[in-house]
C-alpha cells in the first residue's frame, strides 16, 4: 500500500503511525513545512518531502479571512508538491492529513482515487466549548463571526474526507452532526513502556538566589504543573492563585512548573509581556519563591522526570483539546488533580483514578491538593488506577496503533463506514465495531 502523510509540523500526531506503516513494508511519503518538520531517523520505505514555507495572509486583509487566505496559500503550496509527486509516479492509496491549516484543501483534486483520512483535532464553536467558558475573558460578538469563518477551512476538509479520526468522544461531539458518522474515535496513544513510574527518579532544580541545586526525588512532596505555554486556556491563572493558600497549608512542598511564556491558544495579555508576569504580579509577593521553580520548556526526558517525582500533578483546562501531558501524567502513575471539564471527565473518574475540582475555584484546588498530599498513602490506589486506565484504553502498542492501522486497512479496502473503530470499545486485542 502507498500512503501519504501530510502535516505542517510533521510528524505531529503521526509520529508512531507513519514509522510503523513503513516498517510493515508499506511505501510511505511524508509531507511537511520545511521550517517546522522534525528531523526523524527514517526507516526503509519512508521518504520525507519538505515544502517551502508559504506566505501568510495579505497585510491589512480583513481579520475574519486572514487565516483562510493563509490556509489557501498553504494548500496551494502542498498542491504543487503533490503534483510533483504524481509526476514522479507516486499515487497514494490512502492520504492521512490534518486539515486545520489548509493542507488538505486540494489533495483529492490531485489524487481523486485516494482515500482521505482527516485528523480532526478541533472544530471551533462559538458556544458550549472554550469560547465564553471563562468569565474573566468574555467573548465579544466579533469573536462569533470570526470563528464561523475560521471553520471554513475545516468544513472543506470535512467535505473532502472519506473518513475522519479524532482522539476523544468530546472532540467528535464538537463536529457538525452530519459528519460524525464518518469519524472514528481513536486516541493517538501513549507509549506506556517509555512513560512509566520510576521510584528512583530524581529532578534537579536551582531555586532563585540559591548557590546550590536542589535535588527532588520520587516520594518528596512535589507539586507539578505542565503546560506547553503558561496561559488561561490550561488553567495557569487558577493554579497560580491557588498557590498562596496551598503553600501555606503545605510548608514543605516544592512546586515545579513547566511551560513557556508564549501563547498557544487565545490572545496575549494586553498589560503584561506574558501571562506568567501577569499572574505573578498578582500573587507573587504571597509566595515563597524559593519553593516555586519555573523550568520553562524542557527536554522530553526532563519532562518525564518531572512527572516521576510528582507527589500531586495538577492539570486544568478549558473545554478544549485534551493535552498529551495529562495522558502521560496518568501513565506515569501520577496522583492527578484535574479540572472537572470536558473532555477530562472522559478519562478521569473522580475518586477512582484521579480527583476532579472546579476549574474556577483556586480555594477548592488548594484544599484538594493539600488533602491529597496529606493522604498520599491511602490515595496511592489512584496512582495505580491512573496508569491502569492508560494501559487498558490508550496504550500505543496494544490498543491505539492497531486500531489506527486497521482503520487505514479498512478504508483502503472500501470497508468504511461499515466497520468503524471506537476508542470506547477498543481492547488490547481488538477494537470492536461500534454502531
């Protein structure tokens, strides 16, 4: 089988799937933006093609259509690269593409006989999801109109796809109802052999103003919080506001915060250079800064060490795309305190494999984390069940990769949508069809 993977940040969500298919003997071509693609060791049968970074939107264009124009430009660039592939004799049987940035706009025009499997990360809604969720950042009517146009590219992708795949039921429910029957719910998967507890784990941090580093070990009273970037979408403001009371109740606790100062979602603060500065200006003078460690963005092995030394890991999010870091925290056997928001509730059941709190209550968060730290021995069962959840439902090797590969096989053979794969029903041996 010939497969084409298209993702501007390749490998993105295709890191494991593309390599596994190439290793299985399929011919795999991967297409991505030359400025963004990671340098991966390529197995035999896998080729990486980098297209030139396209120009963005025209300066001064109406802000509703700026992202659409940029997507069309990207789609055209991908189109040219695909025409060259076709001229070289490569015609895929199945195309796996993320339509969010416009790369999938013209794929079926170049390869009309190929089956298109779209990775559907998030369909924007003006009501009922992230927009308007946080009263601290109320939407304006202009946001509603902008979101409607922003979805134009995604709607083209939905119309063109033969099938879609999305990681969670909640993300599927955000899609327009007419398209859901063509969408499989299969998570990207967690490598539970790599992401696992380690009772010998250590993490070295250097407190502000300290002459010597501080070594934190598994079993120490360490509170961890991880975002790609520290911002309200992932509850950074709630977490930081909880720290004064939490650190007062737990005078020996160390707080480790991972994340950059950029903005991944939403808008930038108007009155500060970034959200860390904004909320530290609010509560920083109430904190023992020798016990609060901002690590910034860290290498992956350091990130795993952070999870492995964690006594309590805090994960907060708007109703939005579920972070890989939450799944990895659970796989690491963390005692997770998370926001009672969708799609978190899809993975964490309160009191069974983690604890859920009100996203908007710093006081409730502080109480829950402090109580969890005080009762770590009894709550150790939650750590075991947290990892068990990932191993049973989201394991890369035994659950998710097999389901993804069967989906591609079915699609290539024309068996879609008669056989659909649902993550809810997936088991390590098989994934039962869903109605």
